[in-house]
């Protein structure tokens, strides 16, 4: 078999393919020869059409960044807040490209204008660095809906609108900032009314009321140094006065921001930062076993409890009541425990995430006998008439933590040899709010009971435990 394609090309394949070099008509013939050398030929005319190949796409070049506009913000970013006439404040101008990204190549000098009055300086002295300029400006005229505009490199930008006040409140240097301990009354703090240039200003008329706020949930303002009269406002009286004083106390360590805001318009608020040192005040708690401490015995034939005199390191805790040691008799699974009912009960939602802790002091007197022991710290809470319990479970490596049920939730704290070193007191603390919510328990639950207990496990009629001494367990938080 020979297939002739008409352009001089041939093939003896059963399923040949062929490419023509030019379009037009071609006569294709097929010749077949049998075993007796007899031949037969058939022909057919085919139309050859040209095919235009698809062009190779030309890559599109990414346009180089170019300056598109400027943003005008507060120096720390965000909107510019209320300002005061003739009082310098910082702004930041950023060059932005056509893609909305900082245009770091811009190094020019921009002009500055304000929508009302005048601004000083009128240009961005010093030029831009990496497309950013930060500097101080002063405005000459009070008003509302004030904005700052800038232009340079043929592009423009404008800030948000803000208020420029005629006067300002300031914390005087003599009273702020201060560093005080938790629950310590501060020294006298003074808020003064000033003009934009910093001169004392008497408000006239009937004076001005100033509202006092703190960013701390434990902050309280007082009118007297003894801290007996709490206040939320002070008054800068009319007449010859330009200032008013107060005192401050905080139950939470940290760096709260204190703010003084006039209740009338025309005054820029004052802010200062205090430093509060020392442990947080305990607003509600658990229990502490004074000189008596509990132990879980390890003697054969039954359990016993001893009044040990191990000294607990100095620590802050809540002393709500004493639980004396008592005997545990008989065989079986025994436990020694301390239990305290909280009155009133504590809502989980009232416990701040950062301040709520559950702390227990436990003394591990020696290795477990036969390797069986467990210590639990439990919280019982009531919601809708149902009691729910959160268990913090310390255990020997030979025991496993029970599985959660509908009303009992367990947190595996790990083997005691790691958590509680032998021969010393150990403080065990947990973030109560996080643990409670991690188990899917609502913040509306009311914590009613705290319990600390040590379990003994029975082998051949004997308690196989270890001596664990309890000092206290306390729920510490700041409301």
C-alpha cells in the first residue's frame, strides 16, 4: 500500500499524517498491491487551506510608581484630633503612588495651608524622607471643621476636619505624672485652664466643669487626700482661679491614662499617664488555712491528716476564712479538701480577662506511693439552676484526666512531679476567664464555690497517696 499526497510526498503507514507547504488543491492517490502482484489505484482531490498561527502575546510592563496624592494625618497616624490656637502639634504627610502605596522616592518640599486663619510654617521645612514628612505646626484661629492642605510635585492632599479651640486644659507639672502603689492615694493633681500660648486663663462666667476619666478599671478620683470622697468631676471656679485639684487611687497595676475634659466647648482635653506599681488588689477571694494545713496521708490501713507546720513563702492572697485539719478514717478512696463558698457569688463576666486569676499554694512532701495521686482545684458555678464545675487536674503519670461531661469540664495540668517539685511550696496560677470560656462556658455563670482537694487511691485496702499540704487557694481579680 502506497499513499501519494500529490505534492511528491508518500507514505506506507496505515494512519499517516502529512503537512502541505502551500494551500490549493491536491490529488491524493492510494495504490494497493495484492499477493498476486495485482494493483488497484483510487484518487481523491483535497483542498489545502493555510492556517495562521496565533500571535505570541507581548508581556505588559507594570507601570513604574508615580506620585498620585498626599495624606495628612496625626503624627502617630489616624485623624487629627482637637487642637488649641497657637499651640504646636505634630502632623505627618505621606506621598502616595497610583496604587495606593507610599511613594518613597518623593523628596520634595510641600506648601502648607489651613482652611481658616494661618498656619506656621507654610512649607514642609527639611523636605521628605522616604516619602514621609513629620513636623510641628501652629494654627492662628479657632473654629470648627478646620482642615490642613498640602501641595507639591503637582499633587495635593488634605487632612480630616477637626476643631481648633481657643483654650486648653493641662495637667500641671507639679502633680502629673506620678508613680504610686496599688491602693495608694496620689499626691495632689492640678488641672489648669490655659490660653493657646500657655498662660493661665480664668474661665469667667460661672466657671467650667471638668469630667475626670481613667483608662484603668480600678481607678477612682477623690476630692480629699484621705480618699474618702469619690468624685467624677471638678470645677474651675470663676473669678481669679484658673485651676482645680483632686487625688487619684488605683487597684490595678499598670500605666493608666487620666483624662480631663471640659463639659463646655472651646477647651482641648488634657491627658497624663500614671504608673501604678505592686500586686493587684483582691476584690473577692477563696480561703486560706492559716497555721493549719491539710495533708493526705500515706499510711497503710487507712488515711490520716496531719497538722504540719510548713512555712509558706510570703505571698498575696485572700483570707476569707480558716479551715482546720481533720481526720480521715476508713479504707476506700479518701480525700482531704478545703472548700469555700463565695458570698456573694462572682459572675465570670465581671472578672477582667487580664486580671482574673485562680491561685493555689501547695506543698509536695514526697513521691507518690505506687505512683497514684491527684490534686484538683475546682470551681463550681450556677446558671439557670444547674451547677457546672471546672476542674484543674494535677495527676501522676499513671492516671488520666476524666473526660468532659455536660456539667463537668477538666483541664489537664500535667503530672505533679513536673508541676509540683518535691520538698517545696509551689504557686499554681491560671487565667480564670480564659479557661472558663475555652470550655464553652458562658460568662453569665455565677461562681459560687472554690475547692482544693487531694485524692488518695486504694490498692489492696490501703490508700496509695502522698502527703500534699495545702495553704490556700484564692480567686483574685479586680472589678
